[in-house]
């Protein structure tokens, strides 16, 4: 089972629909933040390096953070309200909360890898809810919680680490694993008190690593959403077996996400289309059709940065 609720995948602990926040689902992009009702399952992306989030049928939310070079999925746990962990080249590792305020996370003497990478949030091996990140030389995973003054090394890794996908029980053994992408674009996971770096399978890394945090998909169970070698949205299990969801070759090889982005109660495979729009595979395990993510005006979400993809 996943370590999250609401279909947000294992890297995030679930948000609840109707949570009151200062991000408004009714404000137009670029407007000032105003009191409103936040609904969960937002996709996180950047446009020209500016942090954004959206779900089907609402205006794009702009938290006002620019120069972003790495992002993680939405989380409720860093400050008790909607928040997005991110990294920028000026202020380092931070999260932006429901008020639009960015707070620093203490990375101490460590550096944060900011090239072809993903951040993750959650709890692993008894840790407090933390942001997990690969260090700058891609040799170890670190984590830091909101109120901690120093980061903690989770594990130094013989195969390196380029992105952290997050914690969850991906192999169904009842133990929460920590999943990541090594420095050779191989998805792996580790277990508490076990030195093995378990191999899942390779993914593309043209724009960014073409994988997302594992999530529970209808019919298939817990899988990693990926973009396969033919630019198709696909799912990969913990043994590296891949299931292609479409033959239309619509996806860019960059980060993807498993989210219930249209709030229908089922997790979709959300990806960056080759035309730089946000799209998703709907009805997974059924017709598995491609849909374009649209805002409150019915317009597609466009001009997505391939370097960050979607979380």
C-alpha cells in the first residue's frame, strides 16, 4: 500500500479536498493570493523558471517563486497546509506555503543537486516528514524537516543518486522503501537496515529523468509512471516490467506524475506533451485515452518547462 492518501503517490502525504488556504482555486494566474478553497491533486510545474500549480478546471496558481531549478510534489505536511518544496540557485532548498511565503530548509554544508533531478517529501524509516534531496555530487540522499537546523544523511549510495522519488511500499512486503533514480538513470530503492540498492529499471533522461513517484493505479496497483523509449506514457513495476498506455508517442522524456488530477477518484498518468502542453492518460485500466489538462476557461495548460516536467 502507499504511504499517502488521496491518490497523490508515495512521495507526498495526502491533501484533503476543501482545505482552506490562501491559494484560491478561483483566482486568475498573476492575481494576488486571496482567501479561497484549495482542492487537492494539483500538478506542479514551471514556466520560464516560475513555479506554478494547477488541476483540471481551475486557473493556474502562481506562488510568486522565480528562478526555480528543481521541484517536488505538493504536500500537506511541511506546514500543515498546502506547500511545494523547491530549489533555486539563489536561496537554495525551500518550500512555499499556502500564504505564498517561502521558507528556508537547512541544508547545512551540503549542496543540492539541481540538474535533472526531483525532490520528494514524506517520512522514511521513522523520520519526521522531510524533504529528501540528492546532494550536489550525486553520492547520497539527505533529508531535512521543517524545524531542523541540520540535514541528515539517509544513505550514501554506491550507484549514486540523481533524483529522489519518495517513500512507499513498492514491492508489497509491508516495509516502506525509499525510491530514487541513480546517477545512471536507473530507478532503485533502499530498505531500512538493508545495504542493498535494489534495481528497478532504466528510464530516459533527455530533458529530465522520465519518471515520477510511485502511485497506485487502477487495475495495475503500485507502479512508477514513466515515459518509455518510444515517448509513450507507461507504467513500470518494482521489477522493471513496463506497460505501455498508448502508442501515440505523445510524451516528452521528462518528469511525470501519478495524480488524480481531474478529481474522479482514480489516479491519472500526467505528462508533458510533445507540444509543451500538460496532458494525462485517463481511465487507466480501461480505455486509457489521452486528455489535455485545461484551466477554468477551458484553455490548455501550455509552455511547460521540459527541465522540470511535472510533479
